């Protein structure tokens, strides 16, 4: 008799297990104000700010992934353009 | 004075009042709060003691071994893998007859990793020669430490004592604890005054090699002293009751055993839940009682035989397994019960491994199963869907 | 949450009752979802199991309603105290329960500038249930925090107490 399901881990569980359900505040990023410096993505301890190229633009697009964001506010604190506002979560 | 504190804090305060000269420990969940609190008490200057930080449990046990050999009163605490890492030193401590007191904040053993409670850790070192006491609640756990030093340091005994308290369930619970004054503890617990100890003034060697013509005698003496220590454990529990006005039992504790057809047997914090169920079942007219094993080593054979002599059904409920055999306490109790008739009604259950919660309903089910027929090594609430097909 | 449960139980103890508080024992990160249990009784408490049928549930973070069901096992007619800016009716909770709300995080942000609603909820609990007195709440807070922090926490508890008393 074995308990393989308990004893053996499979890769990718941290992607499947969404951990963003219990924050108090969430970041809202204003793309107009954003200077595309990338500091928010660098500082985010969860690595959950998605960075995308925008066709025909030099500016990249930064989007906090709320499935994993814990609401720590570091991105808002570090943003030199003050483009990130923390809003209280209300579900 | 009644205080509302965490179990770990209670143990730290009581140990502090026993004034250990040397404390050494390595942090491991769920023991951590105990030694953090003690470190704080020492750092605050409330306790004059050497708190020695080390790099492992093996080192912690070795430090208290060495310190104890110099005649110092010593303390350490650990859990789970930490206790197993200490194992080699634990045997040395008992073999050298050093009266060290250790708190085992009981936790399951890996693998798989579990930080939660069961008794597999302390049960695994039950044959090391240590006295092992199991606490029911935080008052009990704290009180046991004062008694432990008194038992351990008796010059006729000189044995280490392990106080086992359920990790998280007790260590992290807040409840009222009656905390004595340091003077009261001083009056109860005499200073450690060993006849043999290491000092430069009178050089000795301890922990020698014993060849085949003398090793066995040391083991015989250890075995005999463990047996003799029962009297000291009982005497100390009685003195404690007289001085402080409370008791959690001696080697065992009887709870409504008189007139009980069915008696449950267990150790540690589960006894609290069992007592509640016994009360409720008694109110419903069922004749149920509890035998709590307070001291597991030395094993209270006579007290168990006496307590169970009139029971028709016995349910041994425990949080450890001897792999390849079955419940540890069950095996031991079956071995001491007088004849096959008495053993016919013995059921045994493995419960709460790795911190699985133990409910009143679980205990009621155990009573029902025991009454309707002997059950052997039943693992309570196994989820078959987690097993391979 | 763990702090709130311990303070609540301490307050009951300070009122001369027996109390027991314990967390569900997981990895304890500040802010992570966790359940804590409190028993209050006139008699000594021996039971060690978790609580499956509570009389009262405190939901410290209303966003958890999506992740778990905090009302599971709550007795009929049981009380739910929710930390939210919403009114009880807006939460859509079954009418067989009694629901009270308190904007504890908002009050905590005003007083502490941080989202730590423990003592706000404690004050609200005292006001709504009467199970613990405000005197005991203050004693619990003074025991737990150093003077400066305690003062702010007492202010937080009193504000919530007055708010729920209307």
C-alpha cells in the first residue's frame, strides 16, 4: 500500500494555487502616468507584475497579476511616477 | 497567581523558577516559543543562567550533558527530528546518570514533513533510560518541570526526566495557569547537590568504557533505578499536591473508573477531551471511565493492572505506532494484563497522527466500537481516497 | 487574528471566566488566512478539539468569503461579526443568522495607519455581545502592548465599542 498522492509532488503547483485572495489592499496602475521604468516589476517580491511589449510603442505595459499579489504596496512605494495607487479590497 | 498565558510561556516561567545554571537548546517548531521565552527571561536579567546557543540539537544535548556532569542544574527542549538527532546523547545522559530535564514539545516525525503533534518522537526514545512524563494541560506541563528536577536530582535516583507536552495543542494554547512565587518553588525544590561531579579540585573521569565484564551491571542498575524511581515520582507528586494544592495524578490518574465497564487509556492532552466525553456518556447512563498514563517510563505496570482489573472493555487510544507491530501503549498494556480473559476485551486505536484533530465524536465512536467487539490497531478517520488504488 | 483571539480570551479571563484560545496551526505569516478558536466558560475547559459548531464567528477579513465558508457549522441564530464597510444586509448572509458589521480596517487605518483591525474588532465584540467587559478589554490590551501602543489600541477598541452601541 502506498500514499503516492501525499508523498510525491508535481511541478507547477505554485501557478495553480492562486494566493492573491487574502490581501487588504490591491494596486491599480495608471498607464498614462507610467514612465515604463520597470522598478515596480523589479521590486515586486512576488514577481507578479506582468511586463508586456506594446506594438508600435517604446513604452512597456505593466500589469499587477492580482491572482498572486499580496497587496504589500512596495510597487506603489517605489514608483517614481506615482502611477500606482493602493485601493482597499472590497469583495 | 493566576495568569492567562501561552503554554510555552508557562513552561519557561516555571523552568526559570527552578533556576537552571545552564540552558542550551536549538530552535525547532513547536518547541521554539519555550526557549525564546527562556532566552528573554535570561536576557532581562530575571534568571542568572548561562544560555548557550548551539548549532544543532546534538550540540544542545551535548552541552547540557557536559554542564550537568560538573554539577550544574541544566535544561534543554526540543521536538521531533530534533529529539531524534539528540538520540545518541540521550542514551549517554541516562547511562551517565545525569539528572537533566528536557521538554519534548511532541511533534510527528518525518517523512512526510509534519510540524504538527503526535507522540512518535518521545515514544521512539522510550528505551533510553529517561523518565518520561506526559502532560494533560498547561498547568500540568508547567508543574511537571518543578517535580522533574526534584525526582531527577535525588541522589538515590539520578536519572534524566523528559516532560512531554503536546506540540501546538498545549505549547501554543492560551489558558489560565496558576504560577507560584519563586520562594514557593525554592522551598519545594532543594538545591542540586550531587555527590559525584567534575571539578578541577578533585579530578575524575565520567563516561568511561565498560568492557563485557562490567557493562551489563550498569544497564542492570539503570533498569533497577527506573523501577525504584516510581516511588520517588509518586512521593514527589504527593508533596507537590500538599504544597501547591493541585495534582494531575501520580504514575497514572483515575477518572471515573469506579464502576466503569469500559475504560479508555491514553496519555497527554487527549485526556482532556476524553474526560469531557466520559462526563457526557456517564450522564447518558453509560459506565465509562478513563485511565490516564501520566508516567510512561518507568512503566506503571501494577497501577495499570489494578485500574483495569474490573473493566470489561478497554480502549487504548494513542498517538504513536511501533511500525511492524502496532500501538505502543497497547502492546505494553496487553503484555502486563494478567490473562487472556482480561485481554479479550482490549481494543486499540491510533489517533491524531501528524496533528489530525481529535473530536468528541471520535472518542464516542471509539467507545462504541470497543463495546461491540475488540478492534485491533484501528487508525481512526483514515481517508482511503488518499491511498493508491 | 491570533492576536485578536488571545486578547479576547484574556479579556474573558480578566472578567473572572475560564477561557482557552488557540490557533489552527499552520505557517504563521502576518496577514495570511488563519482560523483561531476561543472557548469561554464558567467551568474549567478541558476540551482540546477545534470548534466545529461555534456560537459566534468573527470574520476579520471579508474578502475571505470567497476563499472559505466562515459560517460552516455556525449554530442557528448564531452571530456573525464581519469586518467590512458594508451594511449587514449587503452581505447576503442567510437570515437564520444574526449579522453585525464593523469597518475595522478603516478605523485601524485612521488610528494606526496600518491595516491591523484586531483591537477594533475586540471593542466591537465587547459592545455587541456583552460577553466581555470594556474594562477587561483595556486590561488585555495593556498587558499585551507597551504603553504608547496600548493607548492607541484602547482608542481603537473604544471607538468600535461606541460605534456598535450606536
